[in-house]
């Protein structure tokens, strides 16, 4: 078997002293204090072995990575009816751009840009008795870890500065694509983004996407066909207007967040997560992308 520990150690060694680490997100004030030198990698093989290096046990704000959990939950409730309210095309635009939303009559391009995730949050609010508690429980169950929590300061920080998301939600409402109140939908959306997890917990929670919908606790949560579709959306839309670049460099379905986390996976083989808070101009972790490019190049393990 390949020496995975050696592979991730060498990638970590090569990148940990890189001077140009990108910029920590500052449009959410509470995220701007995070030390850009944090850098962790966690690799979970489907066969059961685990490998880690660096800050793989430090919790961080998962931000847009939460959009994959929200999509999974909504897909489970609604099935293909979901696609009446949003599309599955890459946007080619930054994650917070609104222009396409107006051109396309309030139907977001995909569930991973902010407007699409706001529609998913609306669908979940209509379905769940206690949206925040139920969503957190779902993530805890997927990760098989009850210590996962919301960071209330991050949620509040985004609530007081998230004018762009208020604009998106109001535009959706004006097109009739939001059932619930703007305030309620955004409160839920900001909380969902403010969940904190570490690299290990993220690889656990994403296990089902590499395992035909069967989670770590051996419960079948989504059909193989639904998992195929979510992985396809991760590949084509998981990195916003850099999805092409991520497929080109790394060659795995995955999802990033402005907290600097990335999770990527190879079906039937592994889930890998990186955390390095500095972002490139497109909002994806700079060192994380480099680490994953090195990983699939060194191991020759990618979907292509
Ligand atoms: O709504 C926002 O802007 C953030 N809560 C999430 C954005 C995000 O993580 C996009 N990631 N690359």
C-alpha cells in the first residue's frame, strides 16, 4: 500500500513555510483574526485508515462547506422537485454575485452560490420543526460527533455585515422564490455557515459522499443516484468561478469555504480535508488548493 502518511507529511513540509499564503477573509469581521499560518490535512480512507498532519484538529468556520450538508438534507426531503427552484449549472461568477439571478428570473444557477444556498435554507425552514437544532443534529450525526457547534459570534458578525446576502434574499423574495421571511431564512443561513468543525470531522461527515450514501454510522442516507448528483455539483460548482481550475489542477469533486477549509473526495477511495485560512482572489484556500494538487499528482488518485 502507498505510504499516505509520508505523502501528506512531505506536502505539509513543502507548503508550511510558503510566504504567500493568500488573505484571510475580512468581509466577515469575526473571521479576520484567524492566524494565516494554520495548516492541517486529514485523509480518511474508505477502508478505515486515517492519516493527519498539522492543525487537523483545530476547529474553524466551515462557511460554504455547510452548503453541501444543507443540499443533502433538502434533496432527501424533496427529491428532484428541488430543481424547480434552482439550477445545476456553474455560474462562472463569484459566489456572491447577483446579476445572473435577475437575468434568470430569481432561479439561482446552483445550490453552492449564496443565492442558491439561501433557497435551500428556505426549503429546510419549511420542512423542519427546529431548523437550527435539526440541522446541527444532522451534521453531528454525519460526522458521528456531538461536540460540533455553531459559533454564535461568527453568525452575529455576518448578520450585521451581510448586506449582499440580504440583497440576494430580497431579490429571491421579489421573484417569489422564497416562502419564509427574509430575516428567518438569513438567520438560519448565517448559522449554518457559522458551524465550526476540524479537518477530521469534515472527512467523517463527507464519508457518505464517497460511500454511495452510507454514512460512517452505516446508515444509508441518500440514494446512489442522489450522491452521484451531489458529487457532480461539487465538481462543477464547488469552487465558484474557480471550479474549472480546481478540476484542472486537482481532479476531484469538493467544496471550499471562506474560512479556508476544503473537503474533496474520490468515490470508493477516500475523503481528504485541508485547512489554511488564507484565500486566493476567488475566495478559495490558496495553500489548500496547492496541497490537494500535490496530493493527486503524487498519488495519481483522481477521478480522471
Ligand atoms: O454568505 C457568505 O458570504 C458566507 N457565509 C459564505 C461564503 C463562502 O464560504 C464562499 N466560499 N468560498
